[in-house]
């Protein structure tokens, strides 16, 4: 019987999963992330948050710390504001490259046993300046999620993984199932700021779209790609003041505008190589992944198969992917 703890730390949250022979025994989360280190200038809050969340998961499953065979950390936990800074591995990077890049560190303030950290992946761009900075991008956390999706869905690349969220990621996979590059946008953060902290807050009741309205979604995307994101956003207020469209309709228009701008990134970014016929796999937050799949499906540029990953499949992507990487390293019998 093998007991494994996986730690997935992001900017604002940490998720800890306790596994027994590839089955989830317990899952706990806390609102502590690397943002806290960036704000306070020290790791104490992050260390305490991770330790307490691990202890909660152990207590929930009635498992003793001594019974744990392996601890794996992925995500922003390996950044310069995480628990231990680990350099990105360079693309192209698949399971083997990620496995070779893993490093074991004991942090007594967090857990008594060593934590194996999974590295992030970055694009290869030399002598970065204004002329080529758009080609540069990096990830910490998405790489293990990508490996899990590839494994669970039996994917053989080339493919494009589309992962909308606070920071939307577009990840390019080659025919050897290696990550060859990625590109990031601030889609979710833009959505949050515009919905809560601008003049549009009143027009949207400070709420996101609660269900998809395809007509409004497509109209917002078309508008953003024609007259720009700033003007399209202001039109949400016009729709509120002078038309009969309801709050959820207006929220869909805004969602379409922001994700429509993301489609321009997907088509034109020099950080990835998107071809019209490349299969697209969409996973991420429920409404956002559904919306992006509709926009891609309705855009003549894209002719490849579109797969939307189910909520059930993506429930524990980070942990499953981290375990796959650890297995490739030979850490799991």
C-alpha cells in the first residue's frame, strides 16, 4: 500500500491531496499561495499554510505522517516566491525531461519527509528584448496538468491544450507528447477586474456569466476582434442603458470579448506554433472552457477536432500529473 501527498500551490491557493494506490483518500485546500510571499517578503505564511493543509488531509483520512511514502510539490511552489526555487526546464519537455528535473528538498517547517519538486517549463528565447519578448513564456503547474490530460485521454500529439482560467494558458504539444511552448494571457484576471472594479460593475451586478448565451458570446468576440477590447467593454454599459438585454446576456458579451482577444493570441502569438488543423483540447473553469470551445468551433480558422475535458476527468489533474512525473523518475514502485 503506497501513500502519496501531492501539493499544488498557485498564486492565491494551495491544494493538498492524499493518495492511496492512485485513489484519492483526502483533499484539502487553503487560501494561501505565493502571492503571500511576494507581499510579506518571507515564506512563513506559505510554509504554515502548506503544513496546516497537509495536516488537515492526514487527519481527515486518519493517516499518520510516518505512513507517507512520497511527497510531491508542483506549481508556483517551485518559483522564487515559493518554498524552493527550481529552474524551469527548457522546451521541448515531456515526462522524461520533467522527471529528470525533479529535485528533493527537506523543509522541516512544512513536513518531516523530503518534498520532491516538479520543475516548470519555459520557452527557449535568447537575448530577449522588445523585438522578441512576445515569443517568451513560461509555466509552473500546467505542465503536470498537461501530462495528466494526455495520459487520461490517450492523446497523441501534435495538439494544442487550451486552459482558460485566471491566467489562460495555451500549450503546444508535439508528436512525442512534449511541451514545445506555451503562451499566457490575463483573461480571468481581466474578467475579474472589469466585472468588479470598473464602471461596468453596475451593469454586471459585479457577477460573471452564470450560463452560456451563444449569440451574445459570439457577438462580444466579433466586436473585440473588430473594434478592440476597450471599446467592446464599454458597449456592455450601452447594452445596459439602452437595450432589453439582461445581466447574464451582458456578462456573456464581456466573456466573449475577452476570450475573443485570446483567440487572436492563439492564432498569432510567436510563442507557439498553432496550425489551423491542429486538434484542440480545452480544459479549465467550467463556463470558460465551454465558452472557448464555442468560439473556436465558430471560427473558420480552426479546422481540427475540438475536445472538451469533462469536470470529472480534470478533478485532480495536478496531483495525477505529478504522480506520473514521479513514476517516470522511478520514485514510485
